[in-house]
C-alpha cells in the first residue's frame, strides 16, 4: 500500500474527533505503549514520514481538486520562498523543530522556525483550538497527492493543464462566481450550493464589488442583488456594462423584487437572467451553469473572430499588392521569354527558374565572339529572285542556328547573311574559346553540304568565320517595348573584321583565342592584318580542321 493510499484510507479518522494516538494509528503508526503526552509528536512524525514518501517537497506545482488558481498561487509562493506547501500548527512545529534542531521555538520565532527535514516548514503560530482543524486540512491536501504534479526543486512551478489549444497547454480552472449581496444568509446559501463546482467570491455591497472587479481578476459570472445600501444592483450593472473590461461578464440578478417592470429594467441594463427570491437551488445551479457555458462559447467566438479578422487583414494586404506583383512577374517572364530567340533552351530554362541573374541587366564580362558571314551573297541577291534568296537564307539560318544551340552559344544578332554569336554569357562556361572554335569547324562542315546543294541550283556561295576573345559590356539594347540582348566592345568588332578577311571556308582567330586552344585544335599564323578601326596590325591565325574533318570535306 502506498503512502497516498494510506492517507486516503485514514481520512475518515482524521476528519473525526478521534484523539491524536488514534489518528496516528490510522496512519499506520504502532502506538502500543505510547504515552498520551507524546501523542502530538508521534502524529507529527507520522505526517513527516508520509509526506516524505509521497513526495511533498519544495516545488510542488498544484493540487488537483483544491482549486487550480489557489494551488498555483500557493505553489508560486512556496517556490519563491523555497519551502514546502505544508501548513503545520504551532504546537506540532515546535515539537518538530525541537526533535530536529535540538531547540524549542518560542512564540516570537514560531513563524520562522524550520525543520532540517525538507518536507516540513513551520508557518505562522496557530491557536491550540485549531490544531485538529489544521491536521484535517493537512491530511486533505496529502490525500490529493494522487492527482498532484511536482516540479523539480529550483524550477518554476507548473500549473495543472488540460486540453491543448494551438500547441499551448490550457489551464483548467474552476469558473469564478462573484456573489454581491448585503444579506449574510443569502451569501451563505449561494456559497454553499456553488462552492462544490465553482470558486466563490463575495462582496457585501456595490462599491466593494466594483473595487474587486477593478483589482485585475474579474469573475466569470456575477450573481447580483438589487436592493443594497449605497449603490443598488441596477447602478452596479450599468457601470459594469459601461466598462469595456467588464462588459462581457454575464450578470444574473438575484432579488426579491418580483415586478415585471423590475425584471425588464434589469434585462435592459444588460443582465442575462433574473431570479426572484426565495430562490430554488437547483434552478440557480442550472442557470449559472448555462450562462457560464454560453459565456465561454461567446469568448471562443470572439477569439475566433479576432483570428479571422487578422487573417482577413493579411489577405486584404496580399490582394492589394497582388496586381503589382503579378504585373512585375509577367514582365519578367516576357523579358526572359524574348531571350529564347538568342539562347539555348537549357539556358532559358535556367534563367526562368530564377537561379541565374537577369542577363538583360548591364554587366561586363570576358567573352568569345564569333562572326559568320557569306561570301558571294551580294552577287547572289542581285541575280536571284527574292523567293530564292529567302529560301537560301532560311536554310542557312536554320542549319547554323541549330549548331549554335548544340554548342551552348548565345545568338547575339542576325544581320542579313551575317550572324554574331558569343560564348561565356549569360552563363559562364569552361573553355569558351575551344567550344567556339569547335562550333565554327562544325559550321564549315555543315555549310559544305548546303553549298553543294546550292551549287546544283547555280548558287555559288561560301562562308568565312572570325573569332576573337576579350571583354565586352553586355545587356539590353534598344528602347522601351523593343529591347534586345547585345554585346558592345572591341572584341565584337575584331571578330567581324577577322571574318571579313577570311576566305570562303576559312576560320580566322585572334592571338588570344589561339593561345587558349592549346593542343586541342591546330591554328597556323597568317601574319599581321591591317584591319579597319584598329590603329595597329593584328596577328591572325587560320584554324586547320582535324584530318578526319578535312578528309570528309574532300570526299
């Protein structure tokens, strides 16, 4: 049998008028041969043992059923003072202190006397006639230890919690009912029927009721008499309803005024019910229970409405800026969508995913520029029909554009038979010069097939390519409503001039590109060229196709 079970079984004896020795025997103490003058000390030692076994110590959180608010307050006080939640009478505390410390507490220091046993602390002196009452009170608290929750010493006490609302434990406290009546008999009667289920507070007149309400701990419901000295119940109710802090507290008038006009006046002032005296106790309990439930429902509804209003405010703010944000996003998508004309699909997808910077924003970067141009195109256009010219241009652009995409180049612009391609922007790549030269070789090989078909139709066309490497300023070029992706710098001019010097089927590269090729591609020097727009001669190199590519072209 546990200590708490023993206390519970001993409760009838503890509540009786039995002598101390009989109470100690009920707690399991062997009292055979004990002297009557030692009865108080024997009983005190029995409580010390049981409290130690049940765990009653500093840091007790709350005692279920004793009133959570009261228990929490007592627990906080006990925690702050590092003492247990025990009330021992003066006579017993003196005996305990004498047994534990070897000295007896006098009247002056009884409130300060402490035991070396952590389970018991002597509190304020208690008159002898209340000794048995305090023992009953102590036993009643100890009996409730089955439902008690304890905190670790040194940590703040915890309240007994019930359900969890939005992840936060909700304290289950008994509702508080304030009884306002100047007749003691009425107060006693209402308190008797309400105390088993509610915490009851009392005010004997209207002024005291208002002061109690202003103290910061409002009740959940008020039972209000009307005829009282000084301020009557009507005025109390009017002031309650005029105050935003107390307006929502339900008020039930309990009065001997039975006229219909009196009831109508009370309800008009904001009362939720009107009970006439003499009261029916079951009716009072039922109406208190009903109005408390309605009040709790109203509180929950107000809390829900507040949450909904907050969400509605957020939604309104979100909707207010939605149009602007949608317009901005659409503009961004359209701007990036235009890049599909210049970039490979994989680069466009990367840009649209938002993981790369906006390529239309002006920036400076080292690039490799490739310029492609047809030889004999002017003569061809002068001697051919426009439809034939457009057909040749279409086949040429389609074949070269596919290779640009395959090698990860960026199509900067078309200019009739001229095409400008850049590498290393908008996304950096490894070995841009090598990739540009390999693309140029693939272009010449593919153009050979196109040229043979055109030759059969009487069109004599060839293609030259120039490649340069250097820094350029890149971004959007144009005007509002028509902006295109473009690069500006000496590197693009040099690529175009090298292309102009290249013979049909030839690829000319700058010294910087030749230095970036290494041994992967062979490039032979063709000497220094005097190019338009350049004050000094520029060294140029002719890329030699790999042997297998040359054999294929010859075949």
